[in-house]
């Protein structure tokens, strides 16, 4: 059954690598060694998605088909569309499939039904208002896309961004690694991707940049719950499991019981990050927020927000940090902290305490300079910070975000939130990839808001792994809602009122 990959069911699915998918497919091989039954189901699923997007059976549809099984899924879908009465279906063939394969079987069925196969890249192959289908490369891509295939991908992208009806990717946008989400040189820019049989890890990790809508069809083949248990999973604020973890404010609540958060950061002249972090903590439900920052920032931090308490951080007040931390239910360390000698001393005074803590931003810089095992902590690096902490290149982090998150958790002993498209939450008992968030959140300060949300949840009593997962999904869903007025120009502060609605259960859509 076709479903969007943002619902409760998606969050129960395991996310599969290429080798795991191949092993599962092998169970369905027929006596001749082929999986034509499986490919036929895949073709029907793709055809169903296309029919939903056509206004009539006369609308033109063009499949770009590669030589492998992904191209075979394309031929199978084209055949299904023709069988259902669609009259303007054509296939543009990169290279014929090898004889004796499933793809060759469905190409023959398509041709026997009167189907048209076009050759070569020519602009006049693409009709006005055509629906384009990417069936070029599947999950087997290991090396960067070769130049010849790259020209096909660029051709599809050029026409897809023009006067076409849309671009649908079959199983995975061509050029994306099914295991890591890495763009292997170049990739199809799809409007919609329909994953087939098993959810692909790479499709979820890259969904913020590679496709606008992610669909899934299990082809009516049930999975093995025992097998799925150890796989990475999806996480979303649309999942009742996540919403059930939100703290509930009792009728007997007071400001102390609602959570006390200490936010530490804001070097001289850098008040913005710590202010946004602290506001996010309040809007997520913290009862008390104390800001420990440079005295130079007092006026800006408290402007229009008298709810904050303020403690100045200077060389002469370092001894008070331990007392402030013991007051707090959680500490958020790092937003705007800076890289001065005083900033390093602030980090050293707080990093080893056992109080629940979020280590973010400049505190991660100091952690890279002075590696240590953190206790009761969540770290929230973006990819560049992760690369610095691990001593590897940014490209190495991007090539395998799950491996990077696991290495960070092992190195720091902290629950790790590796931010980016498909944010990874890595804890000893789970690995999750968030489905929430949108490109509108690609602006400075969003991470400060996430840190404040996480701090409020820790202060309310959530365990670090639960706090991290809820915070990421809550933050991402607030970003989606805030971006409805237009993704470009969305500000971190735009999320604050949506946070309030979400934690009160009044705006889940």
C-alpha cells in the first residue's frame, strides 16, 4: 500500500542498506532465478502513483530507463499504465537490459503491448507538460556517476525544472547512495520518490535535498519484526510515541517542578545565540531559565523578556558556575560561548559535572580541544563540528553520517544529534533518523533553538536519548510550520510560537 513516509507507520519501519534489501529480495526468486513477480508488483506501485498525478489518460508520461533493475521497474510501470488505458506513455532507453533478466522480460511485455522506445538525448523527446519518471539507477550504485550517465541526469533535471508536470524517482533518485544518502557526483532532483519493498536508509538521510515528497510501498509483502528490530528507524513528531514523551503540566505544577534550565554562553558582543536558546527553553515549557553570560549582554538578553534571570560571567565569577549548575535541572552549554581564554575556563568548569546537559556550538570546539567522556549529556554538532571532533574531513562525515554519529557517541559517551538533512539521533539503545525539518531551517541560529528545546526537556526529567529525539522532531516540525509562509527568510525566532502550540498539542498538522 502506498503511504507517505511521514506517518506513524513509517516510524515503525526499519531502514535498510543495499545488502539487506538484496538479501530480502533473494527470498522471492523463482525457479528460473528471476524475481519477475516482485518487479511486476513494483511496476504496479509506480503506475498507481503516476495515475494519481495525471488529469487524464491522455497526459504524456516519459520514463527514462537504465539498463538494470531500476529500468526494469520503469518498463513494468509503463506496461501497467498502458494496460490501464493510458495512451501517451513512452520510454527513453539509456541502454537495453541484458537478455535473460527481469528488466528484459518487462521491456518485451511493454513492446508487445505497443510501447514506444526512444533512443538518445534530444530535447524534442520531451513533450509540453510531460510527467517524467527517473528509472535510471537503483540501489546498486557504488562509485561516482560516470559522465555518460551524468549527462542523462542533467538532461532530466533540466527538463524537470522546466515545463514538465513533475519528476518521480523510482525507489531512489538516481545518483544517490542507497546506504548513506551521499550524492555520487550528481543526482536527479525529484519532486517525489516512491521507495519500494523496503525503506532505503539513503533516501531518508538525503530527503532534505533530494526529494520533496517521500512515499513508500511494501508491495504487500510483510516484513520480519525480529529482523527490523536492530535497524535504524525513522523518527517524527507525527508519531504518537514521540508526542507521548512530552512533559505534561499538572494542575499542581509550579515553576520549580516545570524545570530549571541554566543556559551558558554569549561572549561579549554575542548575545543573540544565548537569547534564542533561552527563549526556546521557555517556550518548550521550562519553568525557570537563568542565563549565564557576559555582563555586556545583559540589556539585549533581557530586552522584551523580563522572565529570564541573569548571572554575569567574568573571570571573577567562575567559582559561582558550579553553584548555578547545582540549582539547574539541566545546563545548556555553548551558544555564543566564544573561543577566548575565559570561554575555555567556563567550558572546563561545567563539562565534567554530572548534571544533565546539552553541549553545543562553541562548547563543541572546546570539547575538540580537550576530549573527554561526558556524563548525562547530549551533544548537537553540525557536520563541520562533527568533522573537527573526529579529526576527519567534512566529506568523510557526509559520506556516512550514521558512522560519524556512532563514532561521536563512542568518543564522547554522549547521546549524539548529528544535525543536517535527515538529522541522526544516536544513543546506546537506538539509532533514529528524523523525518521532520525543511530547507527553510538552513539559517544561522536554528541550532541554538534546538539546544534550548533539548535543555527544557532534560530539565523536565526526560532521559538524554528521549530528550534528544523529542527535541529534534519538535524542532523540525516547528520549522515546517514556520516555513509555510515561505521557506526563504524563515528565522529561528519564527519557530517559538509554534513550539508553544506543539507542546500543548494544539497544532500537530
